[in-house]
C-alpha cells in the first residue's frame, strides 16, 4: 500500500504504533489509521506535514518517504542510514561513465525507449484503420532513428552524446506529434512543455514522470547504484544523472497511462487549474492519475523473463542486472 498525501494541511503522525493521517475537510478533521506493515511508501506533496516519530517508524520498517513539488517533481526523500550495498558497484559505475561501457548502456536504454514508442504506436495503429497509414509513416521514421542510435559508436559517450540526443529528440517530437493527433481536438498539444506545462496533457505527463523519477531512484539505490553518477546526463551540478539515464526505457509507462486517461475521456476541466504561464494538476487530477498509475506499476502483471511480474518488479530486476553486469557477475 502507498500513502499518497496531496491535500494541503494534511498531517501524518503516530498513534498507537499506527500511522495516523489527519485531513482537513469542511472545517472538520478526518482521521485515518494505517499499520506500518501494510505501507510500502509515503508520497507527500507540498503543504502537508509529517512528524519525526512517523519518519522514524517508516525508517525502521524500510518505508520510503518521498516529498514532491505540486507538479509531481520529487525534491527529496528519507532513507535509513544503513549502507545498502558494496562500494564496488559504485566504483565500477564511475569507471563505466568514462569508457565504452557507458556508451553501450546509453545506446541500449535509448534504443529500448524508441522500441517501446514504436510498439505503443503499433498498438494504437491497429485500432485506428483510418489513420493507420500516417501512423506507420511515423513508426518508420522512429525506426530509422533507432537504427542510427544503434550504429553510433565511440570510446567515450562525450564523443557522440550530441548525436544521440539529436536522434532521441527527433524521435520524441515525431512520437508526441502522433499521440497529440489521436486525442480529442480540445486536448491536442504542440509538443512537450515542462515546468509549467502549457496544456492538460503535458501537465498529467509531467506529474507522472515525476512519480516515475522517484521510483527509478529507489530501484537504483536498492540495487546498489549511485543515482548521481550518470553516463550521458552526467555534467549538471547536483543532478541525479543516472536516474535520467536509466528512466528512458520506462517513460512509456507514464505515456501509456496518461494517453489512456485522455483517450478514454476520463479527463475533464475539473482536473486542472490555470496558473501563471501554464496549467497544473489539482488534487482531483492528481488522484485520478495516481490511481491509474499505481495500478499500472504495482498491480497489473506483464510477462517478463518467463514469469508474471509487476512492472515495478521488472524494473527492479533490470536494475539488479545492470549492477551485476557492471561488476561482471553475469
């Protein structure tokens, strides 16, 4: 179970060894209680508060606490103070960022990202015969860019990172053009927009990506990897560069959930608010998105390596495999 705290004025503390969540509503205070054994993580937006006793109980039970901006971007988390793994993994990760190993993994992740985009567009094409030809043209364009990524090679990522970013960026523009064209006209959008989003679709997508960033950071840390030591996204100060590298194949999770909410006409004007220079999700929109996203990540099963797994379990397995490959266990 995840506790998602996104109502302003909510307070999380401890009563009788249970998490007590107090929410303000219509001038009253509603109280809900949760056993620590049933909670896996606590997601808190700005405007809420948590007691140190609740933090300590969470740390003792290995419960992840993540703090978000209003737009879903994670700004921090609480970890217990115990070392999570051997330092050998982190040392090899740093070495890999400076040689051809980093090149190999970046190409793998970017190619996987484009493959997932292609497969998603193929599924959409199968249900839209009227636009199948146009969608196939875009699929072919992205496939060509994927081949270019796979063919690029160098001793260090510095030598080809601008080319890879260019191929990835072009593929992304083509991909989102298709998604936009398949939406109801009132929700179509002009490319990606970030903080703030310029339209409801990007507002939903930005929030979903923010949640996904926190999930990726968690699987990396559990696998013994350093979220700050990236291969391609490695030069920005105080940036979790490996999170931005490793997330690439999994962005499709957010894309699918958000697109399905819009195409199924579950999103309406009550889910977003206008803010300065953009659009933001409100509490109702966040609840709608989080219910679908959490189910997609933590409950729905996919076939992965011969077994039925949740997408989060599959991502964790990928992180462990990556760490093991770095220290040559596989």
